[in-house]
C-alpha cells in the first residue's frame, strides 16, 4: 500500500460513495460535513487526482473515483472474507450486509425476513435499500440483490429462492361490467393497468400456450388509462375494479384467495418471474452472505 492510499481510507470512501452526498455520509459516519469534506480533500491530495465532483446538493464520482471505489470494495470484501475464515465465523456470521430489493416485494417479504435473520444472527448489521429499478449487475454498492427472473449474466451468482408466476387478474366487478377475455387478443378491448418498472418493455404483454413444437407466444400491446411505477398502487386499482393487471403471484395471492381478484386467461403463461438472490462470484466464500441467502431460501421456499 503506497502513501497515496491509506487502509482507513477504503472504508471511509466506500461509505461516502454509497451515501451520495457529503451530508449523508457525515450522518452515517457520525461526523460533521466539514470533517468529511476535510478528510476527502486529504485523500484527494494524497492520490493526486480529484475523486469526487461536488455540487450544492449531490456529488458524483470522477472516473478516478470510480476506479478507486471498485478496488476499495473488492479489498474490503476480501478482508471481511479473510476475517471470517480466520475467526471461525462459520458458526456465527458477522459484519455488514447490504441488500437491495424492489419496493413492494422488499417491503412485504424481504424486510420481515431480515427482521427474523438479525434476531438469529445479531452480530450481522443489515442495510436494506428498496428501489423501483434494480441496480446494474456490475454495481458493487450491494452485497445481495433480490430479483425477479434469472439474470443473463455469468459474472454473477444467481440462486433461485422460490418459484413465482406472473398472473393476469381483475376484480369480479370489472369482469362483470366488461366481460371476461377468452383469448389474448381480447385484451385489446379492455382497460389494462400498466406498470413501468426496470428495463421491462412497457405496454407489452407476452402470453404463451402449448408445449414443445406446438408452443406459441403472442405479443399484446395493451391500452389503459392508468399507469404507475408502484406495484402496490396497481394492485389497489385492480381491486377497485379499474381494469386487468399482470402481477406476480406473491403480490396478489391473498386477494386471489379471498376472491377479490380472479385469474384471467389461466391457460396462458407469462414470462418467468422466479425469485433469485444475486451476488458477485467473489462473495461465494462470505459466510454472512451465504447464511443470509440460505435463510431467505428456507423462509421464502416454505
């Protein structure tokens, strides 16, 4: 380690980059904004290059800052893994665990799982961030990301936690007024509730039927007067009788059970939406990550 980079700087800069602003980093570190700014300036002086572009409201990493944080997080992960191996942490996971999940599923299912996990492993500290759009697979901000559908990327580990289906559904009152579609193309005549989330193509529903050589997929462009980026809001609109919705079974199962929503076009399948825990390959030896993913698989699988 040269004088341009000091070991203590790695953790400081990792927190700073994740916080998004000097003031947020100061709150996280228990320092004043002035102290954080001074320490950052000292780091940049030693490095000989600016690491952060500052504005009045936010900050952005410079290209050199991006290189710095990439290596810093990798080094910190390796230090944690070494500590676990040497400290006999196989029985007692410890350390910080950074988790990302989608808004609705994270709030309803992942947060309660985390509550039970830290009760079992109180030496693990968990930071949960919920977001509409999943972070890029190459983003090192999080240790574990919970996603729907297996990511097509060999650079990450994707462990299937639980099965999940996307279903078309509507309230009995809506179907009573507008009729029940018998084929996918009948959806064009219905009010369909749209959800803009992630990189999924908005306004396009794909429904498949048949098996083997006879399997076919139909692409339907939907229309409707209600759109949101929040899945819970979309479900509430469907419950209020405003239209037909495509939503993960995990999010609507209680409403299907009590009859407030019913499945539409049950013989057709929508794109796979199984629940996965995604993490970097270098985290496979991390005891706390392995323990957390095993715990999620047991909780969600049951």
